[in-house]
């Protein structure tokens, strides 16, 4: 053979092997989306729909695609309207089809799993709806971002204890049906997955069985059966994915066959190969090797996580799905190893081996065949591994077709496919120096092919990995990898609960605060007020979990986590007598504060019908949330005043350290502690005579106290400490001890004077001298031009027994009065917490369904 031609063929042979390896490795990454549904694969996040209330026959809501979407099916004659993230109409589903509102940001945000679609500038939730028909069906599926986890990092609690179960959030979606509100409620949970060990073992056993089958008398039959079983398991797995995929029949068929219709190419090809292998086509063992390697690598890369994660996008039962994946991986790995072994054992004998002069090496091999006895002429009469090797008729020729085989038993004769294969098997290559392997796949050629294919597989796999594979949690395709959030940014505070967050939760006050007071607009009725509270509830629940609202303000916090965001809402005394709420419904705990001597209150920056407290550990997060909630207040309410406060950022001081105010003093040392037996009765309303909406809530006194810092700083340190009654450095009472040491107000100095002066702040404010009156103080500093001071927040069950008697005593003789000035005052009753499906202050409206 011409050397150049032979070199060309050899180069082509290697090139094809590399290409095959690349294809085998890249194909899984290209088909990866066939192993996801709605952009989510195997995961430990579980979305549960608890209820749709009230239930309506013919209206069915379900969580589908492994928590990726909601599906609403409406077979009634009345339309159902789904509300978007700002309480605007988002979708209509009814007898005339599915319509989407192009004015709703949700129309664009719900297009994909990660809300990565750009929202047009004209998408305004407050604008009139612009309906566009998208389907004639009565069913609609959408990615509702209230129901699933969207960030690229795990929740803080989950990251700290991933092997424990966690309630991540409670979610709530409202539907409008014929004037009634249908509330869908559910939860997002972290459910740790099972141990993967049983599935590792199943895959290993399947692989060993295939390899072991090669050495049996029925090797071809068993290898063919393994290939058929592999394809059947893969088909079943694909069917499970297709059954939970949204769309019409062609779309589900695409999900079934995989991107690029790989199933349509691989499965029939593999089945044909299995039939021919059963007929003893030994060379097609390499086809089984390729099909097995391809499918097992696809499954290992994309679906192995189902072994250790609690849920996967499949209609199959979880354990059946895991078993199917294990069988595909195990059988494929077994075929990948078994294909070469099958060839080695049953490869066709070269025609010239019976007539050509053997070399010394051939003499040695044929004289002592492994496990067999030499025969006359040095040619073994049998293959000791196969049992009976085929005898080649020397009178047959390549031109007459395949060599005539004379097996000594019906299980012994491999089939050589076609004249071309026969010539290849009979060719003796002088260049290679090995008889009977010139055109066939010899040992060196086979080793080279495997090496080249391995190189290609490595290159393809590297490319596939570089392109990205699904992880936990998932990230948008094509998006830059997100840097992990720190514990500060990723911390979430649950919105729903028995009590509103932001009062005693979290235990350490966040670094930033914005208080906003609102007045109701003229003419707002009960329905309007309740609608506002419902909008605030929905938005606060989303914002506290780091979820977008779907407006342009989301860009402000792109890449940021919720940063311990809490939103706390309250009602002022002036609310009662408006919006259909009788003045007589105002609870006694909300009796307006009396005037105190010496205060200089600004009426325009005091009081209010409603208030919101927005806390977080990041100023941008607070700004974005406060602005969004203020916009949602329109048209029912307008802002009356607002205050911005700050504390030390997390990490600046020890977590348990008491904060300092702008005077340099520790502020909040003698606070009630959650471990106190009477803590709840001091801070929360427990009086059974209180209205239901307030029981479990708290009453807040807000005072903006300006500090006359120039006068204060002019005082020597010792004088400052005597004004307060504590040391500035440690916060210890002047009577001695540490910060938490109870003050001894009877201690006197060498001069006979009280160590803690009679007009010291802590003496006059202590519960011991105020009939036990106590408040939970969570103060913030503020600056406003040249002014600076303290935003005093006092939480208590009843100000008449807390703030009022203490303040009356302080204004009479507190030494601190010379350095402070009260300029803002407000009082708000904060209702109890919100249950999933409810809204802030719901009990205030009784049984009114509006």
C-alpha cells in the first residue's frame, strides 16, 4: 500500500476518533436542557401549594415543573385574573383563551425562570391594562417568582445546616374570580436529599454484570440485552421529563427526544446494533461501547444529582427515577468497558494466519495459546476463551464474499459483516509487522483509537464544563457567575409569622432604618385601605426574601441580597374615624400622647394615619424597598414625613455589643431581655380586652430627639458621665461593676454625695423608680444638615404604663434635658403578624371579603 495513502487513512482514523470523542462529551451538554424543565433540574428546594381559598369547581391551580411554574386551568364560564407583583392584573384565563397584560412587568419577568428578561419602559403596573391574546386554551403556565428560590447562593440558614430541613419562605398569590379574591398560599422548603450510596451500588453492580457477561457462553446475547435495557431505561427517563414539560405535543416530543433530537439518532441506532450483536456481529460491540458511553456520560453529567437531591423534574416516582439513572450510568459504563473485551475475545481470525509462514513471535503465540493445547501446524483448534473458534475455509476469497465459517458449535461463530470487513480481516499489513491486522482494528490501532477518542472526550467535556452545567441552586443560562453573597447580604428574615418582624426580630437591630408616615387620601374607603394593605403585604413578603417586584427600581439592588430586610406596618390614632373605621374602634392602647413640657414638636413631621418601618443592613436595600412601598401607597395614601437612621454596620462591633449614640454613650443597656419572665407582657399586647388585630402586636412611640452636640462636647468627660450616670467607655454604672451590673443608686462618694446623681438619666428612667414601667428601646442615630441626634423607638404593650410615666418624670428633672430637644413625636399601633394568605391588619376589617 502507498505510504502516503496509508498515512492519510491513519490520520483520518485518528481524526474520526477525536471527533467521536468530542461528540460524545459535548452531546450531554447540548442535551442538558432535556434533563431540566423550566430551567430547573434536580434540587432540594420544594415548592408546595397549601390551599386555594375559597375553592371554586373548575378552577385548578397547581405547582408544576418541579416548582418552576404555576399552572392555572379554568374550565368555568368566568375569567380568572392573576395578580402580578404590584397587585396589578397580569393574566386572564377563561373560556376565550389566555391574555397577558403588556402593561404588567410580570408579563416580561415571568418569561423565564430567573426573571432575566428586560422590562420595557412603558410597562407600568399602575397603567391601564393592555391585553394581548397568547393562546386559545383555558390553561396557562408561568414562572411565578414568589414560589421558588432565585438567588445563586443558598439561604443563610440552609448554608449553615444543609442536612436539616428548613422553611425558606411562605408565599401568596391572589386571583380575581367574578369579584371574589381567591388566595393561593404555599411554602418553599429546603428538604435534604437521600444518601446516594444505594444508587452508586446499583450502578456499580450493573456495570460489573455487563463486563462479566462478556466472559459467558452467551456473551453476544447478554451484551445485546444490556444495550436494549440501557436504551429502555433512557427512554423511560426521557418520558418522565416529557410528561412534566409545558407546551404542545411537538414541544413535549422535543423534550422527550432531547435538543438536537439526539434520542431519534441514538436509540434506533443502538437497537439495530443490539439486534446485530445478538446475531454475533462482534465488531458492533464498539457501537455498543459508543452508545453506552454517550448515554452514561449524559446521564452522569446531568442527572446524577437526583441520587442525593430530594426532587427532580420527572413524572416518575423519585426512587424509580433514581434507579433509572443508576441503570443508565451503570449499563453504559459496563458497555464502555465490555465493547473492547468482546472484540478481543471474538475478533475474526485473519485468513492468512492458516497459510502464511508464521514469524518467531507467531510461533511462540500459536504454540502455546493461553489456556489451550497446540495443534498440528501450530494453529489452535479452539479458542480457549470462546470455547470453539471459527475455522476459516481457505478456498473462500474476499471476492466471493465473507469467508466461509465452520463453527464447531452454534455459539462460536462471530459474524463478519460484508466483503469489505472480510478483506480487512484477511489483510496482512507488512508495514505494521503484525499478521492478520493490517486493515482490521489491531491492538495498537485499537489502543490508539481509544487514546484519540479519550483525548476528544476530554476536550469535549472540558468545553461542556466551561459552558456551564446545572448546579444547586440554578443560575440563568448565559449570565455571568455571581459572586457568593456574604452572610450579611444573604440573611433573610421571615415576613410571615405570629408577630411582625422588625420589633424583636432580628435580635440585633439592623444597620439602616427608614420610617415613613402616611396620611390617607380624601375619600378612601375600607376597600381602598384594605387594598393598600394587601399590596404592602405582598411587596414586603417578596422584598424580605430578596425577590424582585418587577419594576425599574429592582435595578437599584441588582446583585444584592435582602440584607436582613424587615418591613413593619402600623396604624396611628388618626386612622380611626377614616376609611369607614369608627373612631370608637380605636384601642385604648392607642390613646394619643399628652403634651410634655419643653418639647418643640413640628406638627408637619409628627403623627400620621399609617406608618412603615423599613430596616435592613444595607442603605440601598432600604432605599429601594421604602421607595417601592411608597409608590404602592398611591392613590390611597400620601407620605406625610420620613426619617432615616443608622447604626453600626454588621461586623464593626461584636454582635452582642450595645450600640452607641452620637454622644458616645452606650444606648439600650437596661433594656428588657427576651429571657425575662415578663418580657412579652411588657413589649407585646396580651390584654384579652384588646381588639383581635392588636393582640400579639405592639405599640410604638417614635421621637426624634435632637442632640445639642456642641454644648455636650464642651463638657468634660466626668461631667458627661454624671449626666447619664454611666461610664462612657464601658457603660458600667458609676456605682461600679460592668455594663450589665445593676446600678446601686444609694452608693456615695468620699464627699458624701451620691455616686449616681439625683438628676442622672438612668436614675430617673429606671423601672424601679417608675412603678416597673419599661420599654424595649431600639434607637437609631440621624443627621439632617447641621442637626443630629437620636431616633428614639420605644416598643411596649401600652404607652400609658410605659413611655408616658417615664417621660413625665424625665422632663421634670433629667440632667440630659439641657443637651436634647424633642422635635418629632408619633404613636402607632403595630398589629400582630401575618399568616400566609392573609394581609397586614386583616382582623381590623372583620369578615369583610374585600
